[in-house]
C-alpha cells in the first residue's frame, strides 16, 4: 500500500477490530468485536471480503489453525506491520482534519 493510499472506513473498522483482538482472530471474532465496540451490525461476509482485500494489500496475513481438540480449522488473521502503519496514517490524517474543523451542531448555529 503506497503512502498516498488511504483506508476506506470499513477497512479501518476491520483493522481496528483485529488490532483490539491482539493475538489475531478469525472472521467471526472480528465481526463480534465490531458489533460489541461500535454497535454496528455488519454482515460476516462483508468482514471476510474486506479481510481478503486487506490481505491482498499486505496489511493482514492469515494462517489456518486447527484446534487441539481436532475441531474445524479456522483461518486466523493477524495485523502486519504495514497494517499498523496504514492505521497510523489514517489516524494522523483524521487528527489533522479534525484539528482545523469548525464542526457545530444545529443547536449551536
């Protein structure tokens, strides 16, 4: 991902949810984290499509993990250093934009 490319809103949400999971997580856990922290009930397929796109961009990686009890294998996603950098760039961009914004509610105008 080049330095002039910015994350889309949902890409940011998915990366932040993954970062909150610390040790990485599978799509269902990422979905649950998004719902719990934002109240935003997105479709699980939307999470997986976004994860696949982020993986193609080199922002996340995935490994197939089989549970010790022999259960069904899960694809576990991890945030890559470039994913951390992309989140940092996005945060810095929004901080710069907010610092000069004159945002008022209707009641204030």
